[in-house]
C-alpha cells in the first residue's frame, strides 16, 4: 500500500516508509498467514506473529464491552501482558458468546501457538474476529497454526494482515523507519476492521511491533496515550465489539534503548501516534461501503459534554447519510447534539462545515449553498462544533452510511 496521506494525520519528518524489498517487520519478529479452513477455501484465516527475543516487552488494550469474547478473557487472565512474545489470531469466527467451550478452544489455540513459537503459554496472546455465537472449529485453527510455523518470515507481515481480515476491503499493514537521536528503529503494524466500529474502541484487531528497547512502563504509557487519540476516536456504525484487541511488542533487537522522558521517547511516541491514527483512519475509510470520511472537532467548557456531542454527531445515521450524499445539511448536526445534550436546553451552538460557519448561537447564518455543497463532495469532510465555555476539545473520525453497508450486514451470515 502506498504511503498514507490525510490532512488529519501529521507524519513526523523523522519517519519514512520502509524501503521496498526490505523485510516488513522490525528486527527480531517473524510472521505468517495461512489458510486454515475457517473461511472459504483458499482464504487466509490464521495468523501467527512471533518475537524471537526473550527480552520482548509489551502492552495491551482491550474492548470495554460487557460481553467479552473467549480470546479476550483468556489473554487478560492468563497472559503476562507486559511480556507477550507471540500472537495467534484467526478470522472467520469471533469465538464470542461460546461459553466454556470457547475458553477451552482459545486455550488450545494458545497452547498450539506456544509450541509453534517455542515460548511459554503465558507469553502467547490469542485474538479472534468474525461471526459471534458460532463455536470455533479449533482443530482447523490448530492445523493452521502448525502450517504457519513453517512459514514464519521477517517479511510475513502482509500475509499476517491478510489472515485477520473479515469484511475489510483491503489489507491494513504499514512498516516505517523511525530516526531517533540514539539510532534508527523500525515500527510496523497490522490491523483489521471495517464494520461494528465504535468510539468506545472498535471492532478491530491491531498488532504493533518495534525493535526499539522499551521498559514495560514506557510501552504501556505510549500505547495508552496513542490509543486514546486513535482507536478511541473512530466510528463506523457506533457498535461496540466483543473482541477488540491492540497489542504493542518491543523486541529490543535494534539495540536502541528508549529511555523514559528522553528525546528518543518523545520521537517514538509521536511516530506511534501517527501510525495508530493512520490505522484508525484506514479502518474508517474502509467502513463497509464507505465513500467519505468525516471528522468532528468539538470544543467547549466540559470534556464529558464535548465528547458526548462529538460522538453523537459521528454516530448519527442522519449525519452519516448526509455525509454519504455530499449534503451539507447542518440541521442533522444540530439535532444530533440536541438529542445527546437534551438536559442542557436551550443550548446555543456554533457550527462550521469545512470552515464555513452555518450556525451561530443556535441560529442559522447565510452561506453560499452551492459552494458548500462542492466543499463536502471530496473524500474528507470536517465538521466543527463549539459549545459554551472553553478549555475542552474532542475529535471523532467517522465514515458515511451507504447502501452497501446495509447490504453487507443484512447478508453477513447468509
């Protein structure tokens, strides 16, 4: 995939896309993606990602859904989340709402991956994505893991990314070179996600690797901060998943140590932030039939209120339909905010669409309708909202609502 560009993602000048022909993964990592038979014949559906370094450190974040899939429960309860060496992931079946059998199947996948990666079970994370409520054919998954073991490669990130796709229209994988003051490191990521995406996280899996040497506390800090500015701020359909998982692994194989509160940490953090925002926007751009991506930038005096308003706009079917049709109907924005903040009525709103103010203090302003319609016809559209007060800001990225989205989800299991 070509280098991603968006006016909403600023890539630091010390970051460059990995050179063509170079192995995609950072030093110390190998990956593979194979067809295990969980999806249609020949489709890749089992991925294995391994760090060969015994000093690997990691950090992880998971869905905040009240219904947790078996792989999430198992990884949270049975893994050393600061020392994950390997990740096994499958698509085609979420292994969610599958009871005790689901937990046993996830444990069997963990055991098989531990053998394949020659590491302890407690250092193997398990992730699944696909249909909810259907038992996993774990025997096929295990055969896939054994096949993947023989195909592990430093250049296997693309195949791994392909193996975790469900309704994704395209593979989501990136590999960057990051020039730090202490030396150059590599930063790579693979993700999946296109539907059932919510700002409380997303129906997504994302795995991030670096060959920088990090302390566990540094890995956890960087991942936590960057997730809040990326995956916590996207919406395709406002639906929270059972399986969301993000894992950051650092092998340390480059020999470049990132010391806390150093310029190295700052630069790596800014690169990770850009990378995760890129992956988050790719998910929104892939939003099951999406044509356009929107960004809500809201401000006001109270953070909770600002976030509620921004998410209400991003999740409104009316706003999303207007975005799809290139219709600058700001009344849809006003109604979405009014519904979310009904306890604050009457609420004076200031609204802009593509830098054109259309509403001030809750009242309409004159504007050039034809020019604004032209401005919202492109692939990215920005909406700004100002509520009373100052000091709080929030942004949410969201996709439009298309006819294809309805078709895909109406026929998902049939």
